[in-house]
């Protein structure tokens, strides 16, 4: 057995969350309409997201240092819902915007 695998200790399993705690969350699925760079930021992107009955602007720390959409030939986003799972930081950004009541 290698030295790496012999010292590995998995994190303990967290306790089960009560259903009442889940009922307090406002979880929604939206369609990303527009993605823009944030001036003077190396990581923030400004997302315009439609939730059907309303649209929100969400800031997400997801840009890789200095990545420029225009110079990389990425072009506009396709008109479809996001298909990948959000990162932990994106979930925190969405949760912060939802908690602050941003519409």
C-alpha cells in the first residue's frame, strides 16, 4: 500500500438535516440569459438569470484570472438552461443574493 493511501482519513459523515431546515430554503432553477465581465475584477462574472416570473443579476466568482470572452472567441452563450452543476462558490453567491432579497 502506498504512503498516500495509508494516511488518508475520510471526513466524518455529517448528521442528517431536519426536513424543516430544507423547507426554509428557496431553491430555483433558472436560465442564464447573459454573462458579462465585471470591470477591475479578475474572477467575477455578472450573470443575468431568468427564473420565469422574474430576472435577477447574480455575481459569481467563476472567471479564471484575466480570461477575456471576446479575445478567446467564445462568442455568445447559447440560448438554453445551464447544464452543469454549479460550484460551491457559485452556490454561495446565489444563496447570498437570494438571502439579501435581490430581485
